C-alpha cells in the first residue's frame, strides 16, 4: 500500500488524535463504535476471543495504518470485529467519524485504491496466517511468529545477530499460535536455543541463525 496517500489525506484534514497508554484497549470485540482509527505512532495488537473464552492474537501493527475495519459505509455504529490493545508505552491514533471517512473515500480516487489495497492485503495476510497455522504444526507456528517479529521489529547488530527490538512474552507468542499454554512455548523456545537459532537476553529475543527458523516454516 502507498502510505503517502493516507499521509496526504490526514495532512489535509484536522482529525483529532487520541493517546492511549500501554495495555489500554482502544475497542473491544462486539462493542459498538462509530469511528475509524488510524495508527499514527506506537504499536498495537489485534485479537479475538474464542467461544471458550481464550484470546487469539491476530497481529501487531506499527506505523501509519488503518487499524479498524471499515465495514459498510452507511451504518453510523458498527460492532467492533476484534479487540485493539496498545502494546508500546503509548500509541497515538487519529479518530475519524466512519460515515465521514466513507464520504471522503467515495470522492477521492487515490484513497479508494488505498482502501482496496488495504482489504486485499488484510485478506492475504489472514489466508497466509491460516495456512501456516494448519501446515506448520505447533513448532512451525512458533517459528512463523518469530519470523514475523523479525520482519516487523528485527534490527541487525553487527557481530551479535538480529535483535527483536520489542519485548514479546511466551504467553503472547502462544496466543498468536493457538497454543493453550505458555509452558509449551517455553519448551519450543528452549529447543530453538539448543539448535542455535535464538538466544533470550534481558527479555529480548536475539536471532542467531535465521535459516534455522526458516527451515521450520512452510511459506
């Protein structure tokens, strides 16, 4: 997606910006809301609650991006499709009346294309995530999540490997992978350490051998 289109749109309007602190929820699944939210800065997490009450993480989002699905353009209020929680120390988000946002989309060709790309990429991400969950098994799912963290937060440090510059607990990894307990992830993380793939220092994951991670993922 061309983030410049979204950036230009936001710069042309004086939308209010809200600030949320760490672990604070922006919206809850199933509750009605009348706004579209666009992340300005920080890191947020989207998740859903299963019928048995377990939380399943969908993805982390950082950078300038729409973080709530738009749904139809006529309803003033919609049920939120998932939970959105702040994972960084704070997050800043543009808050836009969703009916007003749809009017802008319908009158702006570039913004229409951006939203089409937004839906397409979201659909492809969901399909890829499901494929990896079904085909990789639990160990492969953990490797897949570590690779996603590398792709989003990885910083190469000369002579030391790749730092995942964001603290992610084994419990959160479990929720991304559909694994019932963090202790199961603990065992798999220990296995990756013994294989020479990762280290954990000061609660941060260091990737020592990315190829080992990739060998356990069906892309």
